[in-house]
C-alpha cells in the first residue's frame, strides 16, 4: 500500500512500544496497531476542539468499515515510534484515513488505510449519515487540513 499524495501536514504522535503492546517475543502485536490508529483519531478530534465524548453524547459514532495494514518491519518493546495520520476528504459516506508508523531511523514500519462511516444512534435505531451535523462537520474539515504549523 502506498500513502496517497496528500498536501496537508500529518497529525503526529510519538509513542513507545510498551510490554502490553507486544507478544511474548517482544514484537509489537498486530492488534496494538489497530488500537493506536483509534487513539490517533480520537486525539486528533480532541486537538481540533471536539472530544470524542461529545460526539458520543450526541448519539454519533464512527465505526470502522474497512481496515488494511501493511507490515514492513517489526516494532519491538522499548522502541520509540512516530505515528503519522492524515484525515482525507470524505468519499460518499466513507471517511478515509491514512497512517504510517515510522521507526526512529525514519524507516516505515507499517502503513494503514482505514475507512469510517458516521452513524447516529437514536432509540436503538442506527442511521447512516451522509452529512455530519455541526460542530462535527467543522471538526472533520479542520482534521483534513492537518495541524497548525508550529510557531
């Protein structure tokens, strides 16, 4: 998988591979990658002023409907990793994200493609939304722009 050409700055998080992220051999477990992707999306929403709790309280959720991860090299216990993520423009009802894990030497350890949809839960009924209600719509637009450049 190749990260699509993007013009915005990525959202970035520096993470350390901890014991709970690894298998018995000290290699990062595949499920930990998925957890880091979700953490990155939740943190990015908070960074643009919309904590995920506010989204949930409004009866909205963004379930994953597609997930692909290409593993290039193993990450190990104790390694410092940079996770870069881009929120891409919506494609119909799908909201794609692209992410990659970078080792401290700059090598790409893994790349991911995730697609989400926006769903409203109302009285046990689920409705797929084609448009995001405000303030979520504005937050999604800000996520696509990437973080503000450092001053």
